[in-house]
C-alpha cells in the first residue's frame, strides 16, 4: 500500500512538518501533552466551539493529511482509538453524579462515543463512504490499518484515510498512574536507566493509503501483522522471523528498526534481546521519548518512519543504537503492556 501523505499532532512540532522533526521538544515531566495548532485555519470556528480537545486533534490531523495528499473526499475513513473521547466521558459522568441523574444535557454523552472522531471527519467532508472505528486496546490502530489494506486489495476503495487517536486527561492520568504505568518522577535517562513505568503521552496521527503509486508518495507500507501475549521472548522472536520470511526477507534486509522502548525495565527486555540478537548490527530508532506511551502510539511511529523514508535520513538524535544509515526498509516493532505486539514494514517507493 502506498502512503500518499501523513499528518500528526503530537507533543512535538509535527503538525504541518513536511520532513523529520527539526526542533525536538524536550520535556521535564512524566506526562507529555500535544502541541496543538491553530484550528481556525482548518475548521470553522463555530464548529470548533462544539468540539472537545481530542475531536479537534483528530479532525485537524485528518484534514491536514488530506490536504497534503490533494484529496477532497477519501473512499473510506477508518480510525483506531483505545480510550475514545475521555474528556466528554468524564464530563458526562461527573454531571450524572453531581446532578443526581437529572436534567442532563445529551451533548457530552453523544460526543463520548469512540466513533465520534471518524463521524465528525465524515460530517465535515460530507463523506458518505465506508466509515469504521476500531477499539481494540493496543491493536486499535493496527486493526484499522489491516481493514484499510483489505479494502484496497479488494478494490473496494482507491484511497483510505487511516488514523490513530488517543488523548490524556487529568482523570485518565491519575487512574493509569495508580496501576504503575507511569514513572513517579521525571528522568532524562528514559532509555539508559530503565525503571518501573514510562512517561504518559497522547497524539493523533493519520495516513492516506492508496492501492496505486502516485507522483509524490512518502513510502510503501509493505505489511502489517499483530500477535497477542507471547509466552516468552523466544516466541516473539519467532513471530518476527516468520513475519520477515512471509515477506521474503531476512533480518539482513532491514536497515532500521523502530522499537517501542518506553523506559520501563520489564517492557524493554524484549527490545534488548532483539537488538543484541537478530538485529545486532542494525540501527535502532526510538520514538516514545517524543510522544509518550499510549495505546495507539504506533501511529506516530508510522508517521515518523514515512518521514524517514521520504527524507532518506535518520536524525542522529533519534538513534538509540547503531550508526547513521540511508534507510531503504524500516521495521516497526511495538508492544503495549507486553500484551499487544505489532509489526509494520515500510520501504521506499
């Protein structure tokens, strides 16, 4: 599948950036928040007032992606989100309690559903085509991609807008923090001094996929695969090996491996094993110090991989292990809480 265009709103200056991140934002906190653009340039101000923060992020990144691809209305819109619209959900539940379940306004409830983002994009574009949302925890974005690939291979669509969106609110941060998902204090040694937990993040990243090559494609999405809760690291390695073999490749054919390292001492063990084993001579790039940890963070990784391929350059600030190379083929390997593991293969056009 050809990646016609990409767009991302993240804790970095990624929105509207045609290439790799030129100015990396450094945070001294265990929670990263998105740097949001001026929405008025993309969305009618009257409509902005009725949108929650995550809806604005999703809609803006989707419209920005379509604008880059010079496509007015896509043949399908597919989104992936694990948390949905948390701000609206929290608002509705708070009013439900405070007002003793009486005289509730329906707006927050209507906009709290997970498919609100995809629906809002379709409404603004007047798009009556296929529209679906996947809510599969750490597989949400990957399943959206797989659905898009099926549509394109069946020739049910020529181009598909696919995105991964998740927000972080004060309430969700506090709840997830109780489970030990995040570090209790800021550290500037996220990867070099692993400890329990990671840094919280959020983001909205969209790609436009097409089944035919264009004049200015960013990259090619060769394959996507997922596997669930491997019992051992050896099983993960076998799955990765099988994924490469199914695509007639070996570890030697991979130039760059983008891993989902997040600074958690348990989470990162599998990446240590891989980079000292089958990919020991390969360049490793990390991304979660840029966007934080959230279920659809792999969408940001895909945005980054497409930028790297298009620019044919890996920013030295992103390299965790290995040497600077001219990338022709990138493997993204990410897992969420050691349960949801995903693989994406990206190459040059």
